[in-house]
């Protein structure tokens, strides 16, 4: 898969007042939804909701780091992207591990809570995606923001599907399956971020 940084400098490095304003709005949206989903996920006993809450937390931190390094050198931005990729990878592994653990202490989550909160989160994520879609291409720092936003939207659709599955089967397996798939998505996105950040790091070393 091609990258905008493979031949010369990235086309967009975040140096736009409009982009920064949009990031601040998205940070507020994601931080709020992290609190809501983590609390309701715990109360409902839903691993999928908790996994999605962690995705919101990851996004909040990612956007904050992205704002902090805008305007810095390519090396600094690539290093920040590497750190974000590692954190996303660790989050995916944690969700995967907790999902496996839940198989052995299986309880049936509350499907109606999953559905309601999942729909609310979907609306929040769609708003974030619409705010950021104009800036989906660029260096690894900008690219990581888009990938996290995309993960959110996919994750919330998946949570709603899991809620329907839990309601229809009266078991927790749909919830666990979705949580596992979301963990896989986190890990795949982390690999993409790490790969592009590594390319940009090498580019900076070759052409400082």
C-alpha cells in the first residue's frame, strides 16, 4: 500500500488553524464518550463497550499528542506516531487478553444498554469523522488521527451488532466476538501507523 511519505515530504503535516480547531472539538467528544462508555460498559457487563471506551481513550490521547507535535520536525512527529502506534498495539493486546479471560468467567451483558450507548457513541464518532475527513491524508501523525476516527465508527457499528446478537441469543458470545474483532482492528491500525512512522523516520535520517 502506498504512502504519501514514500516519495518526498508528506503532503500535510497538520499546520492549519482549521485542523487544530477540529482536533480540539474531537478531543472533547472522545473524552466525554470514554467516560460514558467505560461506566456503562462496566455496569452492563459488556466487554465490547469497554473495548470501545478504550478506543475513545486512545483517540483522546492520540489527538492530544498530535496537537502537541504539530509544527515540529519530521523526526519528532514520526517519533510521536511511533509512540501512538505502540500504545494502540498494547491496547489491542489488552482487549484481546481480557476477552479471552472473559470466556472463562462468561456472563451475559445487558443488550439494551449496549444498544443505546452504542448508538450514542456512533453519533459521536460520525461527527468526529465528518470533522476530520478533509484531513485524512498526510504524515504518520495526521494519518494516525484518521485511523483512530475510522476505528471508532467501525467499532460502534460492531457494538450495536453485538447488542442485537446478545439479545437474540441470550448469551455473551456475540459481545466477546465483537470485542475480539475490535482488538484485531486496533492491532492492524497500530501496524499501519508504526510502518508509516518508521518510513518517515528513515526519510528524516536520510534527508535531515
